[in-house]
């Protein structure tokens, strides 16, 4: 189980911690140190510096730094109530919150990880909200997503109108498969 679950009288809370990557932990500091070293050596030797190159390096470094910090202490919080789903991405106490109204959520489904081209989208729980696909719960397995939806339906029996149509999809390649013949 890659998440924790808690109940209260009117809320179901799910916390999905980040998945720690030792490669990311080691790579980002080496990336930043290498580029700073090259920049300092270039300015000492009197070589002309490219302002565009430095701006691109700065932007990429900011994105990498966010990913590195998320790797150290990020988590996602899903708070389900009868009327809404509140989704928070929390990094060291600073959060970004989105709220989704239950009556506007459609077609909940498992989102498989996708490695296409230059991007890698982790697996998670997905749904359509006002015509746009939303994905929450990075790195949830198919089994985790199914358990979360099951707990949600058990906790709020009035929600199967929306969440009762959950589509499991196919399991990840590295996940074990079980056959349930009930």
C-alpha cells in the first residue's frame, strides 16, 4: 500500500507520499554544481557568455530543484466529502489546492504510466471534470486506486452514481496480477 487512509464523520482522507528516487537525489546537485563550475570558469577565462544559454540553464535548474525538493518531502492529499474532492500537493507545508465538485466528476478510471518521447507520466487515479481529464495520486498502483475507490464507496454509499462506474484499466507491467472468480 503506497498511501495512508483515515476516516472522520464526514470526510475520507487519503495521503499519498512521494516515491523517493536515489538517482534524482544524486543527479540534481551534480547538475547544478557542474553548471555553476562551467559558468565560473568561463567568466574567469574571459569567454563571452550567452545570456540565452544562462536563462535556459536557470529555468531548467529551477524545474530540477522543484523535482528534487518534491523527491525529499512532497505528498498528495485527497479529501473526499459528500459534495467535493479537495486535492492538495504539499511540499514542506506549502500547498497548492484544487477543489472538484462531485456532481461534475465523470468517468473515474485508473491512469497507467506513460513513457512517451521525452516525458514520463506516472500512474494514478484519473477522472473527467468539466470535460477535461484530471489525474491525482502520483504513483498509485492499480490495486491502490481500486482500494481507494472501494473505501470511498463504502464510506459514502450515496456516491456510486459517480464513483461506482470506476474503470480499472490494465495493471502496470511490474505489478502482479490476480484472478478473482467471484
